[in-house]
């Protein structure tokens, strides 16, 4: 997927709709999509299929995130619900609805108490992704994020 189009047609409008637009938010999502799925090369985790979307979100993470938002921020919950395609399941929305998947990925980061790093510090964004999104148990590496951002995203 073209990173400029992902940024301008999907990520930015979604973050504006849910009122969580920041340059750091945009760049962490671009980097996440780059490292997790090669910007959409894969929309389901290989080989076990547990993570979905260009952001590789597990259904447990999805459900936990949505439940926390429903309790903590009902108005935000309403906005993400409005992004859903109603005839699809949550899993299908993650897979095929880029606006919804983008909102959920941003909310995963939103629920972290530590503020996002500066938008132009890709190494700091990579470390943040590793610690909070991929986690210590994940197989992703900080250098993977940095490398994929440099090769696939190429924009700040």
C-alpha cells in the first residue's frame, strides 16, 4: 500500500473523526503498519491467523481495547462504533475496514498512560511500539520498525 495514501486517505481522516489527531499518532500508525504487515501486504497473521488488519491486532486486544474505551470514554466509543460496517463482525471490520482498524490501533496506543514520543523521532516511536504494542513477548524488534519505516514509509 502507498504510505502517502494510507496517511492522507485513511489515518489522518480517522484520527480527526475520533479526535485523536497528532503527528505522533500518524507516524506511530504508519510505522506500526509498516512493521506489522509491510503496509498491508498481510492482513492476517501467518501462519496462525490470530492477528488481523494491517496493524496485526489480535481479537483479545481488540475486545479489551473496546471494552476499556466503552467504560472510560463513552463518546469516543460512540465514534468508533460509527466507523463500523454494521453488517460485518468485529473481526471482519478489522480485516476489511481500514478506518475501523486504524481507530482501534490508535486506541491501543491511546490507552497507554505514557505519552507518545515526538513525531520525528522514529527510534523513540520504534521503542514505544516495541514496549507497548509488540511487547517484550513479541517477536518484533526495534530495528525492524526503524528499517521498515525508512524503506516503506519514507515520510515524516
